[in-house]
């Protein structure tokens, strides 16, 4: 081949002249590294029609003379009858199935041994630098998790469960015998189940409209749906409080301090999570299965129930489990909206530690909460595994226009967006522009003061500036740790022992999601107050605590993109001479950049609005904006109440701007690194993008990463590595 994806007339004529001739003959002048895919044999017509019958005695894996050692690392492969791996193939003994890269040819089967064979054939062996890098990527995040999460949480639980140095489990019986404990547990589970059910019921129609249909303003609507998930919990609580309290539009319904108001606020938070998780998977499902069902006479509802819904079941289970987790650990929303009658385990831990100094009760509730969350996640994972199917995902499926059959889903989505998402924030903005019944900007101008009766020690703008600085530092820490963790966890070792270690590492960094942020904050307060890590008086204690909360979200955002990379891309790159650093930069790097914008947005927005741990650790002279808003909403006087509403608007706008800006950056990076890697070209014809089969980029990515010269590799550099990865948060 003279160029990537081009066929030479001479080779084509020879194929037509002698159907029994070897299909592996390369034309003269082919670069040495281009012969790394030598040893393949095409079918007689290249269209995949029927099984391949080679000539008697002909070797299917014959290599041209002079093939270099590194090229032979991927030799011993055999192409299927067509470009999609369709026809029957009899590979050599020990071969394992692989599909081919776009433009390189049909499906390929590498010889047994993978990376090990490549290294024996002359590929780079892991040196001390590579080993040191991977060791640091494992040890560094684990040390951070041990010092700033495991140690504080274990210390707090030790104070409660072993007050005299000996383990005393009688506290479990004492705390669980309280009537209030069971009432709080019941309210927690009820809120979580109802909130999850509402989000899933409303989120599936929203995923259909926003990810499978195309219409003007769809991208803006996606942003509106995504933003509530990253809004600070205090802001959401203040917004719904303004909606249902005296003077609000829903005052007549008397919903202030009720379970209905809390569930509505939880649905406001997590609706976008369900829509994005399910919609991202839905947008990549191959539509031909549904089309086939419809062609066989199935109605739209039956095709959805029997084809689409089973394919979406893993994504729905994943979204439901995360929604349940966030609803069960809600803190700021319940603290503002619940009043004295409604609570969760999280708010009860706060009450026991701050008002009664009951460390034993707080420790028992922390253990109970962790077990409930672990049980819920285990059930969801079993459900997801039971419904997991091998799907033929596509990198991009064009969205279709709205149809008449979409009217119910469109109506549900419009009512949800307007009534559940837009209305509370619109009421918050309107109420922030009023004081004592008159329209005014006084609430915003007073943000430069300390409030009525000196409710604060600093101005709201000073607290906002401190919040931004803390959030930037926390996001930088979370991104650094998250990238290291994802690079390790995304690997797929052949050793079962290493696979178990990687699974355990992944689970360890999800623990902060299941442990109360209040527990983490109070643990910081009692653990890091003395040498060797006396940080309670340091400014860095807030970024460290917020990074602990943000790291799991960064990992869950980056990990799907890296796991979508076919590991054979890295093996092919190493076989063609790319060093470890270049493999990371050219194979993993583009995916990290594309998902990194969203991860940075989640980290920044989460840190800006973090309230659970910060409420314990923020000093009065250096508070963050969520802490200031909560203090103002609890202070008497119309000036303080109005300033709290205005501060909530400022915090909401800042969080939304950060999230939308990072998502825009992610989109620009994705477009800048996109390309028609699956295109094939012929002389004199314009190249046309072709569908990319799943896992179809091993050899192409290897050529790209190796940086070989010549016309073939020029095309590879233009195309860049292709993956079938898609984000699943």
C-alpha cells in the first residue's frame, strides 16, 4: 500500500488474475514499519462473501522477506473475509481475536503473547523510570487517601467505639435502641428511594429527547439540565425555601419543612445525572437493532421494551445507584429545608457532634450509613452485571429529528425543565431583587458589608474570593490524584491477582462518596490539630478536605474514557518502538484531554459548593461562600435574609459558569482532536467517513504513537488514535 487506506493498482490486478495467490504481497517501496501488519490474507473478493479457502499448502501468515523484528511482533495475524470480521476464519494455533484499524484493513488476529511477544521481538522493556512512575502513581494517591481520609475517619470512629482504648460495641445497642435513630433511618431511606424513583422516571424521557433527537437549542437545554447537579446544596436549599416559604409562589401549599419539598430538591439535584448517564449510552447504541425489530412488525413501544430498554439497563442501574447514594447522603438541602421534623443520617451526625458532642452516637451512625450505602451499591452492581450485555456501540450515532411519537417524552421533559429546574432558580433571582416588598438592588450592594448586626466577620465578596482560591487548589489536587488513579485502574492485567488489586484500588477511592462529609470534616478537626500534621490553623486544610470529596467524582469522570481504549493500541505502539511516555501521550493523552474538561468542571464546582466538611473547618476570619450564605439565612432581619438570597445567586452563577466553561473546553478539545480516522481514500476521490467497528484501532494507534515516517504514517498522524470510548459518569 502506498498510503494508509489506499490500494495499489498493481496489487489489485494481481489479486483478480490469480485468486489463489497470496494476499500478503506488498508492493515495492512499502516502508519497513508499514509492513508491521504483514502476514495477513484477504478473501477472494474482499466483500466478506463466504469462507476463505486458501490454496493447498499456502501459509496464511506468510511474511515478506526482510520484515523487521519489531514488525514481526504483530505478525501471525489473519484477516477475516470482510472489513468487519464477518467471514469464517481458521487462525493459527494460539491466535486471539482482534479487529483491524480503519484504513488499515479488515479484522486482525494477533499472535499469542501480546505485549510480551512484542518485547521479546525487540520492543522496549520497562526500565527503572517506567517502574518508578507506575509505583508513584499507586503509592502517591494511596498515601493521600490514608492520611487525609482513612486516618481522620478511623480516629473519629475510634473515639466513639473505643473511648478507653478497648473496643466497646455496646454503643451500637444503645444508639440503635433509640426511637429517634430508627425514625432518622426511615426518613433517610424514604427520601433516597423516592428521589431515585422520580429521577429515573423523569430522566429516561429526558435522555431520549436530549440525546437521540436533534432540534434547535438542544445544546443549551443540555447545559440547563447539567448545571443543577453541580450547584451548591445550600443554594438549592435556599432556592426551594424561597419557593415554598412565606411570600413564595407555593406558600398556599404549606410545603415548608415537609418531605415533599426535600424530595423535590433532591430530584432537582440529580435529574441531570440520570439524563446524562443514560443519554450518553443511548446516543451510542447502534440503531439498526431497533430498525430490524420495527421491520419485523414490532410497535415503537415493544421495540423500546424489548431492544432499547435491556441495552440501557446497565446505564440505568449505574445512574440509579449514584442517585440513591447522593440522596441518602444529602446534607445542606435537608439542613435548610427539613427543619426540625425532617432529617437524614448526615444531619443527625452533625447534630450529635456539634450540639451534644456524642462521638459514640456519631460513630455508630457513620458505620450504619457506610453499610447502607455499600449494600445499595452492591445491589445495583449485581443488577447491572445481570443485565450487562455485549453491545455494538458506535462512536457517534447521528440524532434524528423530533417525531410525533416523541410528543409524550417531549411534554414530560419540558414540564420537568420548566417546573423543576428553572422555576426554583427564577424565584431565587426574583426574591434576591426584593426587600420588604419593594424591588431593589440593595441586597447585592450590601454584599460588600458584614450584614445587619455584624452577622459576619468578613464581607461576602471576601468570602467569595477565598472560595475561588480554595476551589482552584482543591481541583488541582483532585485532578492530579485522579489522573494517576485512572491511569493505573484503567489497565487490564492478565494476572488475576493484579486484577483484584486494581479492583480494590478502584473501590478504595470510591469510599469518600459513601462516608459522611461531616464525619470527614470532624475527623480532620480532631486528627490534624497536633503534630506531626498540625493543619487546623493552616489555610491548606480546606483544599485538602475538599479534594478528598472531589477525587471520586474526578475518577468516575475520567475512568470510562480510559477504559474505552483498547489495550492492544498500547501494545501495538510499544511494538513499533514508542516509549512509555510517548504511549501515554499519544494513546491515553487525547482521551484524558477530552474527559479532563468535564472532570475539572466537576472538581471546581464541587469544591466551590462543598459545605459538609467545610462547615467544621472554615475559620470565622476565612469562611467560604456557602458557609456565609448559611450563616446569613439563619440570621434575623430582612437585610441578612436578602443578602443570603443574593449570595446564593452569586454562588449559583459562579458554579454554573465554571461547569459550562469546562464543558465547552472539553467540546473544543474533542472537535480539535476529532477526525475521519475511519476514512478510506482512493486516488482521485474524496475520502468519506466510514462506520468504525468496536475496538478497531490497534494498529492505527500503534503507528500514530510510534511516529514513523512516510506517507502511511503521515496519514496516521492526521487521523490520530481512534477509540470507541464514550463517557459514562
